[in-house]
């Protein structure tokens, strides 16, 4: 008979490492206290030089109180050398692709967990087409952003092809970033002059 | 008389480190060769465990050939501990804020350069409000994405308050990520089962 390990909780029911029980409990709790569902996500950006900036992510608001990530995350962004920049970080539009990829992928894992499907591997390749005549101001009929984005998933799981497609479809349906990209979001910009 | 340094090119006209001359030359060149303006930005995401994923950014396409960043950029994303996750990276929605912050900030620097305005400091604090009743599927009338985003700039520059506000306004007008967030973008998702 195997010794009981008391240091780590056994997690026999989790196939993909997602604590779906906790999420389902949170759903019930938030139904009763909808104010706790109001979150604020934050980022603080400092210009460095040229097109290079550094953005930090640490605190956010949710469950009616201030929250913090375990660590502060720091992200350098820049333009590439072919734009006569230093290439000291990913481009801003690539950060959007990172957000979309990670949001859909977390969703695939959570939905698979909820449906009892064991994932072996999930890979997504994203491609965003952009005509830079927009951002360069050459042609005002060309939009600044992506013409469109393609996400190609390759998933290995204990499931039929149709079940795997359904995982991704459900993830799209509940994805925050998929919503942000495919639908308009209002952005308010305020400007203050810093005191010298 | 000071010795001439031959190792580094002098850049006497650049106030903020943005090579605006090169960008203006590129604009002229791309007017004559619009096909070169068609870019493809890419990201490759691999699910790790739970809601944790890792996305890499390296290659892209533009100027009619394959391009590469000088280095490969790697981004971990996860959900926070209050969502019963491991908090091993920023959340996907925070990556969108990073993209928006860095895009607008690079634009402020480029526009200031073009207008002969010396920037001393540029800081932006972003806040995205989100009611997570959407992503949790509690209320289908609540959207999954941000209710709205506020960007608060604090800028110290050799310019009047109105000139500083105009910098930010022009950056918004030409920003790729501002466009992606405020307008709808089509996302096509394809799913293939990996061979075991």
C-alpha cells in the first residue's frame, strides 16, 4: 500500500491542470455578488528612447479589493530594424497576437478540463496581415490595424476531431481577447503635462 | 577642437531617437511599391499546463521578404491565483494593454520627432474595466472583453499643453493597436488534430 503524501494535495480529477471546480464555485459566488465580478486590469508604460517603451504589469482590481500578481511582469516593445528602430522588443501588434493566442489557449484547456478531455499538446500559430500604408499615412483608405488574423490550432487530445473543434469554438465564445479584437472597444485618452 | 568619433554616427537632428527621415523615405518608397507594404506579423503559442501558455515571436514578413527580429521574444501568460491558476505570467488581456500602451507611446515619440518637439518623459497608465460575468458565462448580456479602456498620459516636453495633446491625438490617428482595439477585426480560427 502506497504511503500517503501529505505535502501535496492530490488532484486526481484534473486532466489538464485547470481547477475547474474552483471556477464553477466562483461562478456561483459571483452570481450572488455581481459587484465582485467588476475587474480593472492595468499596465504602466514608460517611454525609453526612440520607439522603445517598457510596460509593467503588477496590480489589478477584482473581488472588491486590490490584487497583485505574485511578481511584476515587464515588457519591452519597439519597432524592428527595417523601420529604422532598434528592435529592443516585440512590436505592439505582436503583443496583441500574444494576448489573443494565450487567451484562446487558456480557454481550450479550461473547456477541455470541464468536458473531461485530456490534452496532450496544444499549439497555435497566429498570423496578422497588415498593410503598413495605413500607419505610414500613405492611403487613408487603408486601415492602421490588421486586415485580419488567422489562428491555426494543432491539438493532440483524447477526443474526436469534432470534439476538438468544439473545444476551440467554446473557447472563442468565452474569450476576452477574442471579443476585444473582433468587436469595438471604447478607448478614452487623457493627457496631462507633467510638472517639470 | 574635439576629435571626430568615427565609430558612432552623429545624429544631431534627432531629439527623441526616432529616425523620422528613414520613415519619411520609406513612405515615399512604398508609395511606388505598395506590395512591399503588405506585412504579416506572427506569434507561435504552446500550451504548458493549466491556463499557462508560452508564446514566441521571431519572424515576420514585410518588404516582400521574410524578416526576423534580432532576438526571439518569449512571453508567458497565465491567469492569476484568485482564478485558481498559478499566475506564471501576465493575463492575456494585460498583453492587449501592453500592446496599446506601447503603440501609442511609440507614436507619440515619432510624431514629436517629426514636429521638432523634445520629449523629456512620457508615461501612460492604462486601465481596462471588465465584468467577468461575461467570461464566466453568468450573464450573456455582459461582454467578455473590456467595457472600456482609459489611457492617462503624463508628458514632459518642450511644448505647450495644446501641442502635447496634439501629439497624442496624432498618435491615436496612426496607431495600429488603437485601431485594432476600437474597431472590429476579423479572426479566422482553423483547427487540426495533431497526429499522435
